[in-house]
C-alpha cells in the first residue's frame, strides 16, 4: 500500500499550489462567504447493552456522553475562508470502568466499578483553510487536526481539491488525509502482573483475593511493542445536477491503517481454558490480539430530489469491505418537510448490516491456539435500524440579534439506534448558527 501513501502525500503537497495561475485583471467577485459565522453544537448520547468488549463479550455496555463543539468560519477576503472547529466531550462508561473491577465492592461484569477509567474527557481541534479561484470553478483546502484523551493522542493533516465544470453542474473532487495516533497501553488489571512472562500470582491482587474455579490461573498476556497507529485515506468524488430538481453524487474512499489496531484493555475468554474468577468477575484468558494492518474500501452514492416547495427526498447508499472479512451495506432516507417559511421537519431512517470479522469470537468461543482473536461486538455480524426526527428553524434575514450577531438557524434532532442484539442507544443534538451583521 505504499502507492496509496505516496498519492496522499503528493495530494497534500501540491494542493497549496493549485489555483494561483490567475489573470491579474481586477474584476468584481462575489465573496465565497459574506460574513463570519459561528455554529454552536451540543449533543447528549446514551447507550446500553450486554456484550462489553472490556469484559470479553459479556457485561454492561452502559455509557453516557455529553459533547459541545464550536465551529467558527471567517472570510479572510473574497476568496479565502479560515474555519476553526474545536470540541470537548465528557463521558462516563460502566464498561471501561471494569478495566479494573477489583477496586472495592463485589466485582461483576454487569456492574460498573469505581475505577479511574470510568470517565474521561476527549478534546479535539481542527483548523482548515480554503481558497476559491476567481471564477469559482476551483477550490483547494488544507487542514490540520489534534485530538487527545487519557490514553490516546492524535495529530492529522489533510488536503483537498475540487473542480467544477459544465456551468458548475458537475463537480469532481479529490482529498487525502493522514493521521498519526499514539496510545498509552492500558491492560486489564489481572494481566499486568504477568508482564515479561512473570508469575503474576504473587501480586497483591491475587494474594489479597481468592481465585475460584480454575485456581491454576495462567493467562496469555499480549504486551504490545508498537504503541502508534498511522492512518492514510484518499477519497474521490463526483457530483452531478441531473435535472433542475435532482442531484446525484458518488464517492470512493480508501483507508490504510498500520500499527496498534488492537485495543489493549479488551478481554478474551478461550473455550479450551477453564474459567477463573475473583468474586463474580471472570479473569481474562487473554487480551485482544488483532493484525497490525487493515485496508478499507467504501463506495457510496446520494440522490437528492426536490419534489416541490414543501417536500424533498434525500437518499444514500454505501457498500464497504475490508481485508479483515467485514462487508457492510448502509442505506438511509431523509424526507425534509417544509411546514412554514421558517420551519422544516426532518424524519429519517437508516439501515445497516455487516458480516463478522475473521477474528471475531463470541464469549468463550476463541481457542488459545488462534493467532488473532477479539470479542468486540462492533466486529461481529449484526444489523441495525436507526430512526430519527428533527426540526429546524431558519431565518435568512436574521431578525433576532445578540449584540452584532444575527440568529440564522436552530436545529434539534433525536436518533434512536437498535441492533439485533441487546445494544441500544439514543442521541439528542442541538445546533445554533449565528452570522455577524
């Protein structure tokens, strides 16, 4: 996959130089963005289920997350826009708290512990710069991003180029991104004493607690040398106005990942090893082990149909596959219904189906002789339905003002997601957009 990385780096290198072969003759140009805009977005997400990967495919998946994001778009001149996107996310996870379930009380995979990993804060920053040509038929952009949480840090860069043809009825685009991630490898508490092949049974965890079941506890500890992960992506897109009321688009994306693709603190239980317990918690037979390379391909298309001044139809389909054995289908439909000049309703439905990864094993079905194994149900075979409903208020004249900022839009949306397992989630989001007058 070296060719993919070379293409991406070439894309990132050449995009800053595209679009400057322009005539110096001064002509009137409409600004790409008339004035500064600010988006304030917030969401609350909750989930539950009984197949936590932290506890080997069993146990609570309860998690809540509150996210706030600020997006500021600033026109630097007629042609150039600077966009700053910064967000913070605070979550509490009953599942990840069981990385160490033995910190007081009775340990149980279906109960949250009070461990330090039960909650965390994730922060991210993305800055992007775009330039449009005088005739508005060429657009290039570059971006840089950072993200951080307690066991993870990421830095990324990207570039894109878009060309419009046929009186701007046809649009072609190419984009490339690279991400360099680093992990702080956190392992299940009972595996840590077995580092470098040591006999961990002399550790305080075992001397201060009684092992039941198989008292000859002797796990496989996958201690990872690599603590980084690199991701390289490239995307191609085409958009076409097919009719005055119909627009279609297609996209093809490639992603290559290398490095630590396993999650170190996710447990696995083998079918050919007797079970060991402390309290009601089953001790790990091993932690997750996955290949250090993954190649993904996705191809999708959209068709948007303006039926009349009240009703539109937005459809989407995507096919995905990778070299881990997963293939998936995604199909969605959204029907914006304009009920007044200012208010629009957004009912939506999304269907998803995927096959299982070659390395996925449900609870206690992996073998100790397997080279790779995981009990992460995100890599299992499943199907899911998502129902959504939203309402949007838009005022292009920004009649409501706060100081020098006019209120342009307010959006509220709710989503309900159900897998054909025990996993369920709900999310409610709100967004407010202001423009500077």
